[in-house]
């Protein structure tokens, strides 16, 4: 019984952390968040473009949908535009955006819990860190659309990048290094300027 209880604790912690992420996304899921600027529409545009023009897996250098002859209206938000484009094709733009944001809240919450546990923190401390992270101002203000939504994706990936990068250095494992590189690539194609923060934070941490 004791062994079973101990083996259930990590799974329970992950579920609780994911629950924190869902709670933090309630305002967005309920439609109480809105755009105060144009960034949200550029984000949606990339998703729409990929869903409607990129069906043949060909991204032309010039199209009637582009601005200044570029395949995207804005050259940031590419990686999140790809994922959102697939969700938009399946669910439509508004349901896709809500699901996308909620999923990243869960990813951020679970990632912060995993990172704290890797440092030796006990479960309650790791869950406090997870809850604090998803309720932090730089997370909530981004989904309040006062900033770029691609920034939100990068902030959600920060715990996972730091965890994989630092563990790759510590354990000398090539696979973890590849995962860290993929997360960095997603961040750079999301917003190169904010990705610099991810690199600096991960480097200092490691």
C-alpha cells in the first residue's frame, strides 16, 4: 500500500498542476479576455493562411494574401501559427484559439512543477511554484492581449527548455539536447526577440 501510494504521488502532482493551468485559463475559455491591439489578428492571420493556402505544403514567396510579397503578414508567430492553423482547420478560429491558449497554460503549469521537482523540491513546494508561475503577470497580461501571443507560447515553454537543457548538460544525453534545440527553434520562430530571454535564462540556469 505504501509503495502504491508513493508511486501515485507524481501522477497526482502532475494532475494538480494541470488543474492550476486550467483554472488560470478560465477567463480566456469563458470569453472574458479580448484584444486591445492588432497582434491577436496577426496571430490568427498566420493560422488562417496556413489552413487555407498551405494545403499543398507550398508557401509561395508571393500571393494575393500576402503583404509586401511575403508569405506571411508578419514574420513572427510562425511556429504557433502552424499549430493554430491545424486547430483552426479542425475547430474554427475562435474555438481553436481558446483551446490553444488553455493547452499552453497546462503545459506551463506542469513544466514548472517538473522543473521544481528536478531541483529536489517536495510536492507542495513544486505545486506552489507551478501555481505562482501561471498566475504571474507576464503570463496573464499576455493572454489579456496587451502583448504578443507568441510571447505566451515562449513563456509556457521556458520551464521545459530549462529542464531539458540543464539535464542534457548534466547527464550528457544527446536526446535531451535535441529536445532543448527543438524548443529553442519553436521560440525563435515564434518571436526572436523574446527567445533571447529564453536563451539567457536557460544559460544562466544551466
